[in-house]
C-alpha cells in the first residue's frame, strides 16, 4: 500500500524545457514511475531525439514544441495537448535560463528576457494547464526553483530575483488553486551537473568552493532530483501544498 502511493500509472505529465538536463532527467524519472510523458522545448530536432531516447525505456512519450514565454502560444499548445494527446494530470514547470554579469552592467533587455523565461513561463503554462485541471478537481504542478530562491551569489541577481518570485508564485498558486483540488509545490535544486553547468564543473576553483560550501561535499547528479519529483507528483503528497523542497546537499541549511 505504501509504495502504491508513489505509482503514477495512468497519469500524463507535461515537463517544460525537457529535451536535456534536469527536465529530461525528471521526464525519465516520471516515466519510470508509470506516467506517460509530454516533452516540451522550442527545438523540434532536440525534442524528437529526446523522445526516441525515452521511448527506448518503454512507455508512452510525445512532445509539444512551443515557446513557454508566449502566453497565447502556451494556451493554444496546452489546449492541443488536452484535445489530441489527452488530459494532463501533472505539470512540471522546468524551463529556465541563467545569465551572469555584474548587476550594474546587466542589460535591461536581458533582464526582461530572463524574467520571461524563468517567471512568466510558470504563469503562462501554469494558468493554461490549470484551466483544464480545475474542472476535473485535481492536478499536480511542480515549479522548479533553485537554491538561489533563498540565497544569492555575485553576478546572478536577476536570476535570484526570478527564482524567488517563482517560489512566491508557487505559494500564490497553491492559495488560489488548492481549494479547487490542485497541489502546487516547488523543487529547489542545488548545484547539479548538467550540460548548462559543465563549465563550472570543470572550473577547479569553483568546484573546490562548492565542495567546501555544501555539507554533502559534492555536486548533485540529476537523478537525485527524481525522488522529489515523484513524491510531489504522486498521491503521497496529497496534503502538501505551497511547499518548496530543497534538494541541495544541505547548502541552505548552513553558513
């Protein structure tokens, strides 16, 4: 009975920004727990390759290429998924970007682009999916936050602002939509080895700092996020709402 609470068989999940990195790992993990998967990104070739790789694992996988920063396009795409693929039971808002620069030199246009990608996308896709989940009286949303939801480092102030806003938007979504049967929570990853962090992983000075700063003493691997995602997507978290779960090796627990 206990393990059956984590079973996602018969449920369908849309994961944004999932052709690689954390999004792909989460898609693979939810697929392994029994869910059928809809990948998202803007590059159809990368999505098609990701679908082929996941299908080799077994299970049902499709994709929908759309720009999560475009409110109207997200609504149209979600409606099409619901009509042509099937109802969405789970949404993982994972799409995001990072850009580093001294705050005094950070270009205004790049600040806007970062906010559109990291924050507006959560509203755009979350609202579109909620309009289908609410009439059904159930649904799970997981918004990907960051240790920078709570902390800051030099050169990433706009990213920190965006991820702090995602955490508070998560609370707001839960406040509005929990009475309608939805569960909306966040996962805040620490420093994980991905394609996007490869340069930092290879930077001996940065990796040395990270290993000393993190109680676990190492980088995380993307597979270590899967358990948190399955938990928040499953019946096991039925009374969890508006929570941000930090998966960071203890980084936010210490100074």
